[in-house]
């Protein structure tokens, strides 16, 4: 398995992965269909350059991804990362794919001098098992305010 950042070069593989994920677990994907043209447009859009995706690729096929962005607090200079999405296709779970994606993500964080990262995690039994395997982390239930605009 190898990892690489999502780009216009590999976006078609990424789209195929999303279609497969939507077939396997539509309830997890938060979309009804894969809008290929919009995805390609977003990969090219300057606004989305702040959002990074690392793809896990096996046999020239995307089998997982982690998507995140960096941001910082001007008041204290603290640099953070927020993980937007982590997903591995069902047949490739429990094989170290998600762990490898997090390792690559953490390398990018260290290269960018990020102080801390966080995510709103799933709380299923398998997700809890995965996140409990992390070292030096704190698992919390946090109140969240969310507003659609």
C-alpha cells in the first residue's frame, strides 16, 4: 500500500472509491450521489487548497482516505488541525490502513508545526476500538454548536 495526496492526477481513482463507499455504506457517506464534475471542480478550486486528503492506494485503487485542514489562533499562536473525514472501504478494515493514514497525517502536522489535532469521532464499537488503540490521546464527549448557513 502507498499513500499520496489527492490531486487532479488521481481524482478519478478517488471518485471510484467514493462510489464504492456509497454502495457499501450509504448511511455513513452523508451524500446521496457522487457528483463527479463538482468534485473535480473542487480539487481545482483555490478555496479547497486548504483542505488536504491523503489517499491509501493498493493495486492502483483508493481504499481509504483521511481529509483535514490546518488553522490557527492569532491570539496565542496555537496551530491546530481538524480531521474532517476518515474512511476505509469495508474489505480493507483492520489491516492497518487507517493507522497508516493517521501516520502520514501526523507527519504532515509535524512538518507544519501543528500543536494539536482533533476530530469528531464515530462512536461505534469498531470506531471506539480503533481510537482506543491510539497512544497519548484523550477521548472526550464535547458539546458542539452547529449551524447551517
